[in-house]
């Protein structure tokens, strides 16, 4: 008799590195799914870990594990990666953040098999819903014709922040990213301790394979650009004021440029 694989799901924090893509999903065509208990309040940077009772064949993971957004049946890019510290564990790394307050379904098809060719007994699916944070009132700073706006929400040791930059001038403002993945706008959390030491939060960053080519953007008069940052709080106690440092890379690549830096104080729990 063939030995049948079993597994369980666990949660951990993701370090993301793949290039995102979106394709139509056909996962519902597979019958007889074993349904796991739905999860709620899932972080938008959540990395799922699937632990099997044998080491898995890598190609079968790519072909048979997917995450689907329910509202439009679109597949969200994940990259199954075998944990080098535990070859029986597979991490599902995200190429981009999930959306807030959205429903997704994780599918593991019965085409998944071990390196010895042993199959799963049955396909599995699990629904999960992402967090819907309550954001504080916006904090706004105007500088050189640009309005910077930050809203934050802290859940336990994780800080969610939305950063908006609006062109309040009557002219187009060029800006650029430092590589193919950089959007030219970013934010970091930091605090300065009484002894002068600077402590920073650990920010979620996709480690996608990025082109080295600088990317140019333009912010038209009245136009707004927005990013979401997810930051893990520092492990050391924050004894001083905490700030979001917003960085906006104005100008054109290899031309006249200036880095607009804005510090916005944030209250942490």
C-alpha cells in the first residue's frame, strides 16, 4: 500500500521575494476537498507554513498549491519554498501584500507528492480573511508643494501604515525609484533613545528579483500616490518618541534630484 502524506498549517512572518503575477484560477473544478477551519484576522504579510510528514517534490508544489482571492477568483502570486532547516516544511512566500479585509482560499491539490512519489490522500482547502485595522486620524504635513499624509494602526507588535503623497502644486512633479521594484516612496519607523541610539522597526519588503534599471514616475497636479507599509515593532522598549520617516525621491534618474524627507510623530501602544 502507498503511504499517504498528511500535513498541518502553521503561521509565521514572511520575507517576500518573488515578482507578483495574476492569473485566472480553476481550483474549484477539483472535487472532494477536505475543508480546514477558516482563519480570521490574518496579517496581510502572512506567510503560511505547511508541514508534511515527508520531504516534498518541489515541482509538484508550484503546480498544485495556490491562493485565490474570492471576490474575483484571481490567483495571488505565492512561491512555495522548502524550509532548509526543516525539509518537510514548505513556506508560502508572498510577492506582494494581501489586501485589507479580503477573503482568500488556500488550495493544496492532490497532485502534491513527496520526493519518493507518494501522493496526498485528498486535496485540501482553507479559507482565510485578512485584518481590517482601525486607522487613526490622518497626520498631514505640507512641504515644497507636496502634501504628505500618514495614517497608522497598531495591532499587537505590528504597525500598519498608509502613506499618501499629493501634488498640491500646479506643475508635474517627477520622481523615481532606485530599482525596478522601488516606487520612489517609502516609510520607516524609528525612535531615538535617550543615549542617542536609533532603533528601527523591521519593515516588510518583497525580495523579488528586481531589475537594476531606474524607474521614472510623474505626479500630476492634484494627483495622489499611495503605499502601504507593514512594520514589525522593535524588540527593545521604545523609551522615546516614535516617528515615521517618509522618503519621497523627487527628480529624474541621473539628473537633478532631491530626497524629500518628512518625519511624522506616531503614538504607539
